[in-house]
C-alpha cells in the first residue's frame, strides 16, 4: 500500500492552498494593472478630445469620441 502519513497529507494540503492563494493574488494584480492601464489610456484620450474641441476639429473629435466609447465598454460602463 502507498498510504501517506498525516504530516505528508498536511504538507500537500498546505501546498494546494498556497497555489490557490497565489493564483487569486496574481489575478487581482492583473486586474489592478489592467484598470490602471485603461485609466491612463482614457485620460490621454480625454486630453486629445479637449484639444480637438479647442481646435474645432470635428473629424478628429468624432474619431476620438468613438475610441472613448470603446474604452468605456472595456471599463464596463
């Protein structure tokens, strides 16, 4: 028979919990970085939209506005 001792079983259980915790932590970090990246993209785009308005550039304004809608979709808003 290939029975494991109580100590070995506890070590295996601890390793599984650690892997699960690491996965959740990595997922959280990835989500946080994605949100930061989207915020930076959005802020840059808003500045470009403001410049297009200041220069009365309708074509660029419409193009940038469409991009903003896409970013907002990625945000879930």
